[in-house]
């Protein structure tokens, strides 16, 4: 009897693999960029993972897969055809400047980067007006308006007094431990962090000053069979109608209305 059960299980696995193989694969590049991608104990979580899961449920023609890269390596990995698309991105984050062939959608979500500091040292909003001689925590490979979008680690350290780390939580903790005067953090991640660590809310002053506001786009290889217009429509549907909508709005991420053709 158990032979029959094993045979049925094996048949189901084979059928599942054949179903995936029959679909066109879309490899989605992603790098540590919370809350869009967070790596915890080697496991990727975040909005991009949730969106990939929902896209695979929404339709039957394409199979979306996650491909992990880094902020610094992502352009090179794309040009080496290691992934096809990237979500929660901006065409002007190095893609247009490098003249890389990639299609971009209209913006579908908005986020901000703000400064944080200890209330005990900053006390009021005017403290954020002048960043000269202040140590600033930021993420290696990210583009910041404050430093004219410079990404070279040596120049950031020597010219702009930046301390580069690998994730936003580390940036926040540098401020809390008085190892950096301020940090630049996405509003969406900060909202989630403070929800998990309410005690930090009493310790931190959040700037009214915004380093930059950016509008997230979808980017995809123009040679891929999936049109960028179709992908954009699917994502808009999921953002506004699926179970993800309330979760993402609570994070501080502003969803933008769908643009008509």
C-alpha cells in the first residue's frame, strides 16, 4: 500500500515540476533593502518576496523566482543575464546613468528617506539643518542626495564622514549606541522598526527634513517575453486589491494610483 502512496507523491512532484517548466520564468533581482528585502538567518523576507508569491498565484503563464544580489553588484549581475527584472527600484539608480537597456514602468509606490538622531543630543528639528562635522550612518551601495549620490566608500568616509553598514537596523543601532550622530533611514523601515521596538520611539527624534523622496518602479529586460505594461497592471491589482494592500499601507509606503494607457 505504501508503495502506491510513494508513487502518487512522486507523480505529483513530477507534475508540479512540469507545470513550472511549462511557464516562462521571470527571475527577479533583489538586494538587502528593508522592508522590501530582509535577509534573516539566510532566509529572504519582505515585500518583494510577498509580491513574487502573489504574482505566481495571480496568473499561470509566468513563474517568478527570487535572485539575490547586492546594491553594488546588481547592475553587473543584470548585464550578465543573472536576473530579468527588479522591483521597488528607480530607473535613475544607476541604470540610466550606465545606459543599461532596461524597461521601466510608471511609479507605483512612494517612500522617503529621513534622518534620525538621539533626542538627548538633537533636541529639536533645527539640529538636522546642518550635517557638517556630524557622523552619518548609511548603507553601502545606496545613493543619497545629501552626498550628491556618491557611492564610493572611501570618498563617503573621508569627504562626508559617513559610516557604512549593511542594513538599516545597524544604522539605527549605531545612533542608539552613540556611535553615529545621525542615520538616513527609509520611512517604511523605520515605521516597522519602531512598531517592534517601541522603546526606541522615546529615544529618537525623526527629522522633518527628507534626504530624498523616491517613487518605486518595476524594471524588466526589454527582451523578456513579459511586457512591462502587463507586469505593472498585475502589481497595481495586487497592491490595491489583495491581502497585501493593508499590510503595505501600514508600513508607511504610499501606494500611487494606476496610470492609464
